[in-house]
C-alpha cells in the first residue's frame, strides 16, 4: 500500500472532468499532440490494479471500455492504447489514448521517441469531435453505474 | 477488425512460454534491462480490448492480475506497469512489467528515455526468482481456468 499523503490524484481531478462517478472518474488530458487522451482514475488511493476486488476491477475495466468504444466510434483512431503505469503517481489511473498514424510518436508509445512533427490540422479534426465523444462517455458511464435503471 | 495475415503473435508465441491456456497464454519476455517482463497474449486475433465480451475481458484481466500478484510477491518491484498498446502488432497483448527504482528507465515508461545504466547485479537477483515466479503464475492460472476443479 502506498501513502495518499501528497498524492496528486488525491488532491486534484488530474485533467478536465468528463465524468465523476461513485468509484472512479474520467478526465480528458491536455497533452500537446494527443487530442484524444483520457484517463480513468480510481477515486480511492490504490496503487496496484491487483489490489482491487474482482467486482471493483470489473467496474474499472468497464469504464475503460466505455472510453475506448467512444474513441473508436467518434475519432476513428488507428489504435487505442491502454496503460496503467503509476511510477510517478502510484494512484491507479488508466491512460486511454486514441492513436493515429499521423501523430508525433506513432507507432511508438507516446512515452517513446517522436517520429515526426505535430499535425495541427489533423489534431483540429479530432478536437472538433471531443464534445460528442465526452457526451457518449458520460451516457455510457451513467448506464454502467445504474445497470437496472 | 485487423487482419491476422502476417501477424507475429498469430505465428509465434511472442516470448518464452510460461503458460498456454484455452483463450490466452503468458510469456516471459527477454528484454535487456527488464528481467521481470511478461506478456499476457490473447490467443485469438483481436485488436482492441473492447472487442472482447464481458466474460472474455474478465478472464483476460484475471490472468493479468495473476501475473501482477506473482511479480509483487516474488520480485518486490517498486511498481508494476500494465499496458496494451499494439501499435506495431495489433493483436491483443498485455505487457506486465515489474519496475524497480534501479532499472534503466525508472520512473519513466520502459519506452521512454533511459535514466541510468543497467544494474546487472540487481538484475541477477531478480532473475534468480523467475523460476519460482513462473511456477506461481502457472499454479494461479490453472486454478483460474478450473474454478470448480
């Protein structure tokens, strides 16, 4: 168990809030060159994915899947990248990132070396879809949180 | 849906086989500087995590958790990193990587810039635990595949 004292994701949302639920939240991340970059953040301070119960893990990955599906539908990425690293901030958060063949780092990880300059025109096309993407993420997560509702 | 034609993970194991199950396999990856590096590879050719059914996703993440728990118990890493990227090989595979404060890239992602040289002595200490780690992964996955057995 890591300490929550001084944890950035206990103190702050960690991005622009798209959805705040009972156990997790979804934020959009402002990262230059990656307009379709989201995080699914577990609200409680937990370091490792395997510390969650089976039920909590299922809820966590269901939210990751809601975000991934919205990205695929609205942004048509070449690939979606999922990652829970937490080396710097050991508070469980999933990176969910729409990747495109034109993005700076493709096919490298976004943490790897850049391959080309930014394509601001293509980024703007993605940005124009974000509002609809966020609306769909929210709708899917409302549904996921109230399966009988 | 991506094509399985020419897919490296359809043609090969993708590492040293630790476990081969009905729907997925676990391999140990020989990556210089990262002795505690595993992959959970979905046997069928599927590109995105969200293409799996709820049941398949649960089985997949249960295997990821089996590997993560074995790494935590046997290798005492500073953090476990999980990632499903697939930009180069779009066949669902989860990287499960034990990270250490002494490893070349910590706290960066392993795909990011190196911070220091390799520590071969520390790596050897980890390597000495791999046989026991593999045995535990296998035992946990046998149990996960036959819950009533």
